[in-house]
C-alpha cells in the first residue's frame, strides 16, 4: 500500500467513526470512560449529547481535566 492509499484509508475510517458517533449521540447522553492524566484512575463520565470534550474531576485525586 502506498502513502496515498494509506491516507485515503485513514480518512475513510475516521469518517465511518464519526458517523457511528453521531448515531450514538442521537440516543441521548453518552457514557465515556476516561483515564485520569494524573493518577491513571478510570473515571466513568456521563456526557451530554453533542459534546466530545467533557470536563470532569478525577474521583481518586480530584484533578480537573478534559476528556480527549
Ligand atoms: Zn486522578
């Protein structure tokens, strides 16, 4: 596979992932599992539909951060 084909394949996968995401968002709040950047503890967050970046405070260390 040459570089151009690889880039096209990547773009196709991103497009498909975004389409799947938009379907999930329509069903209501999305649940995100985010790992704390400070202590590494997993945090389950309920995000309002339409938002991809969600602010949360780590339940272990209290560090305020934004999901990736
Ligand atoms: Zn933490």
